[in-house]
């Protein structure tokens, strides 16, 4: 199965537009779209193409630097969205304090991101994107669906307990595998495979968002015994962990047992807010 030519062309075009929007105004949706666009291009050129030339390597390097900066902003955006969705009557002042802390951190990271997307850098990237798009040969690429399946098979699917590091590994690989599979020609197999990856990606991404927020809260407010807000975040994150394990179970050779999150207490909280909508890709 070859790369769908239209889908590969769209990636170049959309990323250029997202870069321009990001440089003009790094709002949450612009940051998110740019990051997913760069990851898709990285998969297309780095995994599905037979060989990278010097210009393409330079392009990915430039995009990688900006994506890293954008990632710090993105992490704070999802933490803010998650925290604001949490309805908790206790410690409203501490919740406000944490929100303000995240907003301050977000402002600091946005300044750094703005410096990274200066006019000269944006101009160079746009030039290299056009060149890469013109020279890209979809017919010479590798089979996207086969590459995607190979990514998942590289992860150990033994009956070892599901731990945070293993979930992190699946979170990253399932995202990359989905992006690879999306370059395949549409078929029943591809559609079902991508849908399964999206379920895993959403569940693991949701857990990771709350885990990151909980860690930030601990650093700023103290441990569980020092803050009922932190205790509530522990509970929610623990529930997210168990849900992620359950969603991941069908991919493993043995059904995953009912596991307790190694870091977080059992979920007792009533509030289990959904993952922010901006995490779709």
C-alpha cells in the first residue's frame, strides 16, 4: 500500500499555514495544530520516505526546535484546560492560585516561542517546505500501514505489569503510528486501525495531561496531605490511569489486570472531567 499523494501534499500546505498563524498569534489552537503538523511531516519524511536529503534534514531540524518550544506552551494549555474543568468546592483560593501560576508560566514560555518564530526563520522554513513538497515522491515511499503496525510491534507486549514508563511509551508510539497510518490509501483495514489507535491515544493522552497537572500542583502547593486540591488531582489521575490501562489491554498479549496507579491514590472523586478538546490530534 503506497502513500496517498493528496494526503502528503496537504501536510506540506497545512503546515505552512499553521506556521504563519503561530508566528502571528500563538493561541492554544495554533500551537496545537502546528505541533501535530510538524509531527506528521516528521513521520512522512523521516519514516515513510526512502531517504532524507540535506534540505529535508535541515527543515526537520528547524521545525523540531520550534516544536520543542511550542510543546512547553501546549503542556501548560492542557493543564489549564484540565484544571478549569475540575469542579471542587474545597480550596477555591488554591485552585485560583494554581491557575494564575500556570498562566504566568504560559506567558513566559510564549515569549520564548515568539522569539523562535522570527521572520527570518519563518521565511526559511516556508522556502524549504515548498521545495520539499515539490520534490516529494509519494510513489517511492514505504507502506504507511505496514510501518505503523511495525511501530506497535516494536513495543514489548508481554504480561509484565503496566507501569507509567510503559504507558508513556505506548502514548508516544500510538501517536506516531496513527500519523503514519493516516498516509495510507483509505480502506476498511486502515480506518479500523486508525480508530483503534485514536482511542488509545486519547485515553493515554488524557491520563498524561492530568499526571502533568498533578505534578505541577505538587511542586507549587505541596503533597497530598498539604492540600485537598492536590489529593483530588491524585484521585482523578488515578482513575485516568486505570482507564488508560483498560483501553490498552486489547493490544497486549494478556488481558491487563486491575492495577493501581503507582503514583496516585485510588479514585474517590466525583469529578472526572474529560480531556480538553484541543488534544484531538
